[in-house]
C-alpha cells in the first residue's frame, strides 16, 4: 500500500494520531473517573474526567505524530530513500526532543526508548510483510511421474458388425 506524499503525510499522521489518542483517552479517562467517583455519581464522574483529560491526551498524541512525520519526511528527503532506519531515527529524535526540557539524561533515555519502540514496530511490519508475501510466491506445478501412476484399465469397446 502506497503512502501519501510527504507534505500531506504529516497532516494525515498528525490527525490520525490525535484521533487515536482522543479515542483511547476517552475510554481510559472515563473508566478512571468512573472508578474514582462516589457510587452515586459514577457516570457523571466518568464523563467529567473524560471531557477534561481526553482532548489533552489526543493533543499529545497529535503533537508526537506530527513531529514524527516531519522528521521522517526530512530524513527521507536528506537520505534519498525510504526505509525502516528513517522511522527508527525519527522516533528517537521525536522522543528526545519532546523530553528535552527534563534534561539531557532524560532526553537521551527517551530517545533510546523511542528508537527501540520504533525498531520493534518496524520489525513486526517487516515480518508480517514477509509472511503475507509467501502466499503469493509462484509455485512450480508438480507433474506426476508416469511410471509411478497406477495402471489404467480402460473398458474394452466391443464393436458390433453392421
């Protein structure tokens, strides 16, 4: 499946990441608010927590997705090829920059974690692609050896004289 060209990919990935973060944030924060509210106000507590925190999580995911795609497109342009190394490096750069205000040590740790996570994701994608492509490999048809076939007994035809 072919991906969008880079300027559009950034916006597409940013929106997709926001939607994923908002959806997961809605589920998670509703459950958390529901669980932490008094029994008479559980539904309202879940809705209140969801309305406050889900958009924030969606925004955080959107920022990560936008930065990741921006760095990915930049590395693809600089290197002249699109391969898993661009995604892995983009994950490291994005994670490192988003934690830069916590100091150099935390930023390096986050960069390594981002690179490892993206390497795992890329490895799974490569494995799935290889497994899926195996089923489309052409197979040479096997013609049976005539000497190994059982003898055919054709019924004899009796011709009646006319």
